[in-house]
């Protein structure tokens, strides 16, 4: 999430109308609007690698993989976010071209300016989604991933992926090799 845009308090409905006229993406949290900062190319390569692998894996199923241009509405948190990658298998989501509400999987690629929000406030909001089964935080600097999975008891459990290990997405039964995940991403020194 970026910095709060000055003097832009509005309802979720007003945000959707206003946002269609904007040339820069914005996230929305309980009436506040936040401009999205541009990211590094390494983060884009990671998101693209995950989305590509997942798209091939899900081919022929009703599930769809989406990248950061599609809004995710979280009613319980009165928020709209743009996950770097999300997967939805929902027919209701398939019917709405602009906003999704029922993802199974959400992925955020961390940057220094977003990491605290992605781990804290955003994850708290994502946990209110009934359909969400897995939340993945990818750290390009350490080349590690924190995979949070919702258990049968409703509790979220961390499954850390260390540098050099494959990224296992249990929610969609997909495994992404480290070579694929980090392709084109130079090591951070």
C-alpha cells in the first residue's frame, strides 16, 4: 500500500466510480485512498513467474489466475486491494470483470515500502475472506517465502519456504521450482 492520498475520504461505491477515471492505481481502506507506488522489475518478474506457472497448471479448470491489475474487494475490511497474483474459482468472480471477492489464493511480492502492511494490516483483511485458503508473501531479498495456509480449524499456519526450495501452493496443488520462481531476478547483494 502506498501513501494516503490527500483529502480523499469516500465510500467504497464512490471509490469505484472515482477510480475508473484515474491513471494511477489506488487501494482503498475504510474510506481512505492510497496511491500505489511503482515496483522494481525483479518483483514483476517474480509475480509473472508465479502467474505463468499457475496459469499453465490451472488450464482446463474453472479457476483463473489474475495479476495486479484486478481489484480484490474485502467487504469485512471495507477495502479494495490489488494482489500481485490471485486465483479464483468462483462463478460470481467470473461474472464480474472489474472486481473479485472470492479468491482461493493471494500472493504479495514484498518490497521495503510494502512489507509491513502486507504482513500486518493487509493479511488481517485477507483472513476475513471465507474462500481464501492460502496467502503467500515472497521476499525477493532473502529469496524466501512465507506461505500461510488456513487449516480445517480455521487457524492460519505458517509454512516457510527457504531459499533454494520449491514454492508449494497446496490450495491449487501446484509446485513452482526455485529456478522458475527466481528466473530473471538478480540476487540482491
